[in-house]
C-alpha cells in the first residue's frame, strides 16, 4: 500500500481582473462594490446595474478567481469565489485581492459606499466587510447565506445608520422554507433586528427594479 500524499503550500504573486461601469468623477455620489454569484463573470454581472444613473453611480465588480467551463460544450465560462477545498486559504487570497482593488480605486469616505452580494457573492462580501472592517452606507445581501462563522460582534464596526437589506425571491429554488427560517433568525441575531427583509415574487434571479430602488 502506497503512502498518502502530503499537502504543502507555496506563496506567489498573482494577477486578477475586475470590471467597472461608468466613470469615477467629482459628480459620483454612490460607489458600488458588487459580488457576483457562482457561474457568473463580472463583466456580465454588471448588466444588472446599467439602469442606474451613470453620472452619480460608479460600479466596481470584482472577479471571482476560480474559472471553469459551464458545460460540455466548453464555450461558456463561469467562476466561483470559494469551495469546501482549502477554504481558509482561498478566503485570504480573495481578501488580499479585494484590498488591492480598494487601494487602486482610491474610494473616498465622502462617497456613499454600497456593498452588494448576490448568491455565493454574499459569503465573500460579508467576510470582506468583517475581516477588513469595511464601513459602508448600505450592505445588501441578495439571495445568499451569511457564513456560519460570523456573529453580531463581527459587524459592530458598522455605523448605526448603515442600511442593511436582505433580498430573497419567494420562489428561490435554493432557499427552502427551512433554510429561510434559519437565515431569518441568523440575520436577526447578527444584525440585532436592523436588517430590512425584502421578499419579491420570483426565483433565484436579480431584478433590476429592486437594485434601482436601493438608492431612491
């Protein structure tokens, strides 16, 4: 019987892309950092934000690093933020990547910062907000779950005026009644009852009108 393999690790420099929509100018009021779900690419995810006022809204879409072909035709490419394999390492890699984006974009505290996560993007968005103590004006968690390791103390750095929104489709095939009940209780405890829940008619989809309503 052969010996079991021994896993090692190595540190190296890596490069990743990200996408932006509109121009960052003195007229910019709202800066969005939007985290796509599994199977998306950031350049396509931005289509959900193209009805926002282009003068006042600047949108940054980080790109999940793990890309793969979606099916056997090998035409369509998707991406994933994390899996159960080496999760802690991947989280740290993603956090460093997001830090680099924030540094490059030079976002000012005077702007209205909106952190938006969809589906799997919720897990990465919340971890980044927690691990890097990101202060934002709005935190939008759309059709995704809050990581189990996070608790109310992790979000204590957020201002009392930070708006927190939980958005879920009533026909979302990934959110059963049991899971919805668990997630509701989790968000109630973590955010001390501050989160506003929005249930819409639909499945595991993004509705532009809901995004547009976030800044009205």
